């Protein structure tokens, strides 16, 4: 079973904040805002080795998705990431 440490979850949050996102985190779920626009929700499912990014269809969200996906892959390379828009 794949496990994610609290330290790694904080690291993910910190990286997203450094990239300019406002982040509300609840365990393995992140609500993302950028430039006062809701961008989407990122959910991690460590038991299944998966992550899901659900993005709004706003232009800001579409621009941000690539950055979010890159951060996830840097910190959790083992996770398979699904993107929905």
C-alpha cells in the first residue's frame, strides 16, 4: 500500500502557494484559487495511487492546470493523475 506523509502533503501545499495559489486544504483535498477565481479541486487517493484534478472552465483555470499537474508530479511521481475539466 502506498502511503503519503503529512510532511509531503504540507510540501504540496507550500509549492502551490509559491506558484501563486490560495489553498484551502483538508487532509488530501485541496481547493485552489488564483487571482480571486476558483480554479478547481485536487484530491489525492493514496490507497489507489491516484490523484484527481477537477478544474473549472474559466481561462485562469485552464492556464493553471499545467502548473498544478507539474507540482503533483514533482512531489508524488508515483501517483497517476487524472485531469477533468
